[in-house]
């Protein structure tokens, strides 16, 4: 990455004013950064930046987003084009291997995903241990971590074939685990994957088919599911991706690293927001539908209430994914002949918020989670599966970022510093004297 001059920093060191120079680095989209890797060695200082609001944790060539302009590109390709022309499997390949696959590559990758969709029969016993009320995200994470028990051999990240196998197994089996966790929650028999179905069609069949009657796979639903998974596929160094990288930086295996990412995604401030949005919209409806009342509540710091699906750490403009999902909402619900009153509530809530100075001043716009739940509902997914759908979509991004980190020879174990604010040295006091 190009160096572009340096930043001068003048600060007191041991009572003497010292000026040091820190390199300025600039990314391919002209994002500037001050490289502080030598700061502590040169000055004894560390930089303090809770929640990493101003801190880049890595260089990465996978995803570019511009929060001010509302731009999102995977390996340079705008998501608008991928959403309109690609499939989730093709986009997964693009993210993981860095280029759009040619036909032979795509066929090989698709065959890999078809061939590795079964989970070990012993893993089915795990589901028996869960209560039917278990949240599918709890099941998903532990089952993904358990894959490392069934594939214990360490994966040499420099061995393309070993990596291809681990990636294929993970991408394919998570779909099966997700569907089985849903079937478990409704007490229906597991439906096994079918090798003659595409990635998304196979998932829909495992989710919604029952042995008692044939299940008609609707191409429209397959198409919109591809779009939704593409739009969730990666998003640079968000909370769950940073978790995957941090866990992976200790050389933990891919399954364990992704299992940790799944748990980070589950949080209501992150991927769990798509479930919270629907629950919020339902609460607004139960309360009589007065959206302004909830906008006012969200502005009241004492209320502890936030408009879920609104706001973003990076986007200070409309989340480009939310735009595409909102458009797809209209198309899918019309095509399926569904009229969901929650969509009207969501629209009125968005309109009220985007007119309110509190939201305008803070540049709070709908994010990826605001409308996605409405489509998932229309497709027949229960609310507690929405974050699982987010995880299914984000999986190629996690894999790509983990792979990029492991291929980077300069990668070191992630270990942030801190500023200590606790007791000075204190003697131990025997219990008799306390
Ligand atoms: C995802 O990082 C990613 O890329 C994530 C993601 C991905 O693809 O991986 O895009 C997916 O996680 C999307 C976000 C889903 N979460 C939600 O929808 C939850 C609701 N949103 C917020 O809690 C919040 O906006 C965050 C968590 C998304 C971002 O929080 P920040 O960046 O830490 O911002 P903040 O909490 O400091 O808020 C800044 C101000 C505060 O007010 P002031 O102190 O300035 O007066 O904006 C206010 C906040 O109170 N604010 C909100 C709000 N979000 C921010 N007020 C009301 N409702 C909200 N939703």
C-alpha cells in the first residue's frame, strides 16, 4: 500500500517535547490513514479509540464501502450489479477467490457445495438435546463449532485444496444446519439436501418441504433469496467480521472462527436487529400504529428505546442495501399476493423519522435490517430465523476475510492494549482483618 508522506506528532515524552513522524498510507479509493505501528516504540504512547470508531484494523482488498456516499462494492463490483445479475454462489466465489468465476470454476465450486451438504449423521443427535424453544442462532453457532470435531485435521491455509474443502464444507453444511434447526423448532422431520437443486432452492426445500406432500419451489422466491444473501455477503470490518478475524488471528480453525462470528452477529445492535425490527413494528401496531410516538420515544435518551433497523456506524447516508431490499419488498409481496400491514407501518415510520431533525442531524437512515425481515416473513421464515438468514448470507464474507488474513504473512495475533484506571499497588489483607 502506497506511503504518501507522513504526519508529524509533537508530544511530551519524559518531560521533553518530542516530535515524531508517522507514515501516511492511502488506499486504492484514496482513504488516508496514519500508520501508528511505531507509535509506542517511538514515544511510549498508545492510541485510545474505544469501539474502533477511528481505527482501521487491517488492510483489505475484499469490500469497499463509502458511508457518506452510500457505496458498497465486492471486489470492486457494485452490489447493485451483483444483485441484478449474479447469484449468491457466484458472489461467494467472487468474495472468497477475488474474481468472478469462469464457467469451469463456477461449475467446480457449485459441485463442491452440492457434494458437501450432508452433515454427519451423529450431528443430528445434537438437535435432540436442544429444547424446541432454542434460538436457532444458539444452535447454529455450536453446530458450526462442532464441525471442527468432525473435521479435526488442521487446514493448511497455504494448501489450496485443503482450503477449498474446508470452505466447501462450511458454506454447504451451514445451510443444512440452519434448515435442520428450523425443523427442530417446529417439530417436523429433517428434510435432507437434494443434489439436483441449486444452493438456494436446496435450502428452501430443506426449510419448507415435508415428507407428506410435494413442495413446489417458486423461482421468484429463489431469485429474491439469492438477492438477499448477496446483499448480506460482506461488509468490511463490521463487528462479526472483526470477531472472525480476531479469533482466527490466534490460528483458531475456520469453523471455530466463524462460530464466534455467528455469536457476535446475534447481538441486537448487529445482525440481531432484523428480528428486533419486526418485533418493534409489531409492538407499534399493537399500540395503535402511532409511529410518531415511537419516533419521539427513540429521541428520549431516558427511554432506552431505539428505532431498530435505523442508524449505522459507517453509513451516514441511506444504506444502499436497504434501498435494494425496500424495492424488492414491493416486488416480492406483489408477486406473492401478500399485503403485510407491517410494511405500511415500516414505511410510515421511515417517513416520520427522516423528517425529524433528531434523525436528520445525526444522519440516521434505515440500514440493511430495516426491511429485510418483511421479505423474510413473506417468504415464510419465522422471525427467530431472520438472523440465521443474515449469517447464511454473511458466511462467504467471513470466510473471505479469514482467508485474506491467513494468507497475509504480516498477520500477527490480535491483542489490543488498554489504559489502566484501577487501583495502585495494594497489599493483600487477610480475611480476619477485612
Ligand atoms: C448491522 O457495521 C456494520 O457494517 C454492520 C452491518 C453489517 O452489514 O455487518 O451493517 C449490519 O449491524 C446494521 C446495524 C443494525 N443495528 C440496528 O439497527 C440497531 C439500531 N441502531 C443503533 O443502535 C446504532 O445506530 C448502531 C449500533 C447501528 C450504530 O451505533 P453507533 O455508531 O455506535 O452510534 P451511536 O450509538 O453512538 O449513535 C450516535 C447517536 C446517538 O445519539 P447522541 O448521543 O449523538 O445524542 O445517534 C443516536 C444515538 O443515541 N442513535 C439512535 C439510533 N442509532 C443511533 N437513536 C435512535 N435510534 C437509533 N436507531
